[in-house]
C-alpha cells in the first residue's frame, strides 16, 4: 500500500502545532490533489511535513503521521478557503496517529533532495524515503 506526504505551510495555515488539539482527536490533512486524496483514503499512511522558511533557507519538519480512511470534498467551497479535499479517519476508527511535539527536523540529505523536487501538496512517497520518516516516529 502506498504512503503519502502532505506539506503544511505555516505562512498560509499557521504553525502546525496550533492544530494539534484537533489532530489528537481526529487526525486530518488538506490537499487539492484529487487522485492522491482519494487513493490515500483507502488506508494509506499520511505524513504531514511542515515547511519552514528562515531567510532564504528552507527546512522540513515531520509533524505527525496517521492512517487515512476517509476523504471529504467540502460542499460549496474549499477547506480553509484553499483546499479541495480533507483526508481524515472514519468515526470510531483508529487512525494510528503518531505525533511529534514539537515537530522534528528532517536531516536525511537523500530525503531532503527528493522532497525538494516535489510540488507543494500531497505526493506519493517511495519506500526508501518513507523509511526515514518511519524511523523518526519510532
């Protein structure tokens, strides 16, 4: 089964830690990518990565991961005024939430090189790159 990454942009959405109270109740993430959102809702693991800009440098931090079982499109608008889809966990299902508070910097150079080539939003993650994130959550 595939796994996915979702990029959290604090300059647009606020710090990822500001949503931890809601995430602890029911994990979720947002995207505009229909295919990825729908495929992820079939039980895939989603890793939420916060992108931090400091001057001209960009850093990536792993915030949390969860097993996605549901995908919603907001009726009559967009989530947070920007996103078409919300991935989450079905009611009373275990989302296997693993949360890092505070988010931890991803330092693996191969992961960073791979991730910098991906557009913002949700993307499928290769197994060798997923192992970096799994190790951080262990």
